[in-house]
């Protein structure tokens, strides 16, 4: 499992991703707008996806996440999606499963 912190609008830094080692990629505190901005990555197609592009592409990285499980964790997901443009909210609804957690996921000893 690879956990990436996307708090504070951090970018998708996939340099530590190893497709032979990581079956699950957790995108912690990702915003809906960050996810929509990375549609190609989030759809996990069987193709190389280039991230962190720029005019010189000096920091660009290509990854393939086909068959991997992409998990987004957010404390504000439902609220933030409600504030998005309708077309983006519709894309998220069609391409994701939302599981709201309203109680601890552990049992007290």
C-alpha cells in the first residue's frame, strides 16, 4: 500500500509508487477538484499516465495504475462535491463509490 498526503492542494507525487509492490494507493485528504484534475489517473486505464508536467517536463513522471485500487480519504468530500460544478460532480458520481463513515471503524477493548 502507498499512502500519499494531498492535504493543502499537494500534487500527486507518485515517485515512490512501485507497480510491483503497491496494490492499493491511498490518496489521503484529496479534494474532489484534485481528483477531477487527474481523471486519466483515477480511471486506472492500462496505459502510462504522465503527471507533474510543465513547460520543460523536468519533474514529469509516467506511471501505470491499471488494476490498482485507488482509495480517496476526505473529511469534507460530500460538502466539497456539493460545491463543485455539476458536470464535475456528475463525473465523480459516475466513476466512484462513496462510503460515508460516521462512526469509529474500531471496537473499544
